[in-house]
């Protein structure tokens, strides 16, 4: 059995074969103890993660948002296995069921500790229910080989006026603005977003922020059409070739294909210095909880009972 890993951030420790975190009793937080910017979770005394109001999703008042779940998985994996000189080059999460707005537990596991490549995964749980699984691959950064390779020319122009943490959405047909009916068109979409912190009092790292922003925007950017967003993403992959710089990130749609209720799409991620990575989603038709900014979603489709509240 490996020795417990002492966590410098919270004053607790990990126990057992896995990296399940146990919180020191005096380190508990509450939903009312907000940092300067809201976060998705606070950490309870038993090591579980308590969702805040900010963690609610578009799909229903009782459901956690995808960015909250994906961000928490990324945060735990980086907390346990992140290391200076190693870049989280690939992160993949499988969103296996709607997460309830209840405490969440996360257990992490190292799969391989190589000299130049590290692999780890985690399970996101609510009681006995497996909500999501995620895997991260970390590559050692080093000197690039000589020579030149083909790379496409890409451009991204952020919104000319953007302040604060609000999500800004753009489309070729309507320009930049708030997410809404004006962007329900068939033109190319993009977004600009800072994202929320995952844990109250713990500023998101560039990697975690990239995952949060990608999860918050990629499905919307590739699947927002003339009748709203009719697909719910069941999985996200984020690929990074360098560490993102700055706080705001741009996400621009590259391609989308769909047939027989299954959609796939990919985007390019941009920071202040240019492209930084790729995000892709696989999505399932979800008429029960379609987000339509000009009307209402169907409530008689299979699975509608899973989703309640405003959409």
C-alpha cells in the first residue's frame, strides 16, 4: 500500500490504495463563504464536494452542469498527479448519467508513471451511482525536434468589448453578443469565456480552466442551430499542446457532423497568444431537454422525467 499523500492545499490527507481525499475537520467550507468569484463546489469535512448554486445546469434545477462535473474531475486529477514540467496534453471525460445537485465524491488512480508520460483516471460518484469517468495523459515537455510540419492557418478575433466573467457568443451571421435566439442560425459559431473556479478559494489553473471553458462551450458552439441546442454531449476530449496563457479563452467551431441522433464536433481553443488546443464532443439527440431560445422544449419525449425546471 502506498504511503498517504499529504495535501498542502487543504490540511488533509489521502488514504488507502486510491487517492480518496479526507478533509481535516477545521477545513470545511460552506456555500455562503464565497470567494471573490463564485465557484462550483466547496469541500466538506468528509472530503466530498458540495455543489454551490453556481453548479446548476441548463438541463434542470436539480441537475449539475457539465462544466462543474468535468472541472471537478480535472481539478482532482491535476491535484493528485500534476507535476512541474509535465503538460496535461489530453483529458477525456465520459458523462455517464445526469449528476444530481447533491454531494459528489471523486476517487483517482494512477495507471502508469512513466519517465516521459503519465496516465491517470478518476471516477465521479454520488453514493453508489457512477456519474462520470475521466482520464488524463501528461507528457513531459522538452525541446522540439528539428524541421517543420504542416499546420493550418487559423484566426480568432475575441469580442472587442468584454469585461467580467460573462459568456459571450458569436456567430458569422449575428456577430458577438449574449447567448440567445440571435445565434440560432446555420453559420459558424464561437465563444469567449473565462469560466468559473471549481473549488471555492482555489483559483483554477490554466488546465482546469481550459476544461471548464471547453465543456461549457464546445457542445453549444458546434450544435447550436436554427431550433436551438438539441444534442446533449456525453463526452468531451480536450487536447493541449502548451499551457494556456491569460484567463479568457476563445472557442471556435471547426466541424460538425450528425446523423440518426448522433452528433460529433470539434473546436479550436485560443488564448491571448493564439491557438492552444482542440476540444471535441460526442453528443446524443435530446429532444426532452432541448435548449430553444425562441420557444420551449418537448416534455413528452423519452427521458423527459430526468429533467425538471427552466430550460
